[in-house]
């Protein structure tokens, strides 16, 4: 991704067409998407370590929070993105600046 994003998770808000029969919430597995950007081979080892140590635990926590989110949160599309910051990662929510 052109802005340095390495990992991204997207929550696709349910629409009437994918919200399920009779208004029942559709399966979470059909509503969360995860993308990983390609890296140069020279950058992979450092990025892999940072993603494992920082971004992946945050990704797991984010998905867990989605499973317990209130209806108002669920009805809006969301995304979180991570990029490298030295030996760590930083993230941003919904296209806001990286923190």
C-alpha cells in the first residue's frame, strides 16, 4: 500500500442485503477482511518480527472487540491499519493519521 501500510483489517458493515434473514446478524467470518501488503525480501525479517510482536496481538484484540461491539458500532464500516515504525508498529483507525 502506497502509504506504508503493511497490515489492514476491515469490518464491512452489514447492509440489508447481507444482514441476514429477518434481520438476524450475518456471520462475523463474512464481515471481516484482512489484507497484508507485499514487502521487499530485504525488509521481511524485521517486518515479520514487528508484526508478530505488536500488530498481530492488536489485530486479535480488535477482532475480539468486534465480536462484542454494540449494534451502533457494528452498523458502520471500520478499518484499522498498521505500518512499521522502527522495530515496532503504529496503527490508525478509519483513515485517521497513524499513532
